[in-house]
């Protein structure tokens, strides 16, 4: 029975064989492979033993392949080139021809920022991809694990071992939003300045379901905090903010730059609300997927 030459063969040795075949010199082969010359010599000895052939013989110009090596390498070259193309193809992403639905779950506090900007961005970069923006809710992490949601955007949360997290924006600074005609005219606002006004807050699943962050911060400083309105709807929040003197606390990138109906009031540095990071969530199986890598790279630009 003929010996099975494929079984127990270290495929790395085949690459070494081809490099020696191309260079006809062990020193040059070692330089191309980024290993020592003794390591190449040792690999050649293993190959000779495996194939039961001398493979190369010394000549004045270096090494000359045996007839067996000529035939073997001429057959191996297209096979390994095809293997290389197959492996590298998995790392290439042709957005212009990609057709699929991408679902991104976003915390309500970032939905306004993305808005139509996300649509136009993806339409230009990936014209045949359909983008679905979902509002983050209590089951979102489970939907990421199940594969229904491709990417989640929120503040840092405790996650299972199946979910990969990646920081998008670090140390996002808080601020106060008010309507343009709001009676507070200062350039910055201090904690005690807020006592004369009431607040409107977004209900953020997992963060402000029971008590808002502004309540925690102001109560700790014995400053009155009157929450007049809470909502899960960004639309409802915006409409309420437009027609009242309520204060809305959020990250400094809640509204897109084109929004002119509201003023952004920085918080005095001595009264800085807690900074936080914005994080992307996805299933760990997607960490090397070109599409998901591309999404991660571009989320910070969108926000």
C-alpha cells in the first residue's frame, strides 16, 4: 500500500519548500521566511525524510531541484495560490455589492445624533445594505447573542462571555440642553443654578429606569432636583423641551450639529457630571468579520 504523503504533513513545510524552490539558496530562503538558516536546513531535512527524496542538490550556483521536486512544486504552486486567495477573500469587504440587512440597536440618547446622518452615510458607503436602527431595550443583549442584532451602541454594561465590547467614545462629557429662548442665559451652568428649574429625562433601560443620574448627583449635594417629565421617546422629549423651560441632561453629542432649536450649556468643571464611555456590543463570533469590523471603525465617526 502506497504511503499517504498528506497525512501528518506540516503544511508550513510546503511553504518552506516552495520558497527554497524559488530562491535556490538557503540563506535567501531564510531571509524571506524571517527565520534562521539552520531552521530552514532543519525543515529541508524533514521534507527529505517525508518525501523520501533528496529534493535539492548542491551546485555551484546554489541548489538545484531534483526532477521529483520540479514536478511537486509546479503542481503545488497553483494549489497554494488558490488557498491563499480563499483565505484572504474572507478579509475583503466589497460594500458596493453587499446586499443584506444590518440591524443596529442604539441607546435612546444617541438616536438623534445618528438620525438621518446614519442613513446617508450607509447609503453612500454601502448602497445595497438596508440599515435598521432599533432602540435599545432590556432584551437587546439577548438579541445580540441570538444574532438578530448585529451591533449595539450604549454605555458600558455587564455582559455575558458571548459578547465582545469595544469603546467608541471615551470620557464623553455631560452638558445641559435647553430651548433657545430659555431664561437661563449663562455660558456655563453650576449645580446650584439648576435648583430653580425642573428637568426632563430620557428613561434609559438599565440606567435610569428607577432613578435618574441627575437625581443621584444633585441629591448627594443636597440640591433640589425636580423631575417634571420622563419619557422613553426621543421625539416626545424634543417636543417637550421645545415648548418648556425644562432642563435636559445628556452627553455633549445628543443632537446633530445641524440642530438649531436648542442651546448646549456646558457644566461648570467643578460640578462636572460623571463622565462615561460609549461602547459597541457585538457577538464574539463577529470579531474578525470584515463587515462588523467596518461597522466598529465607523461608529465613532457617526457619533
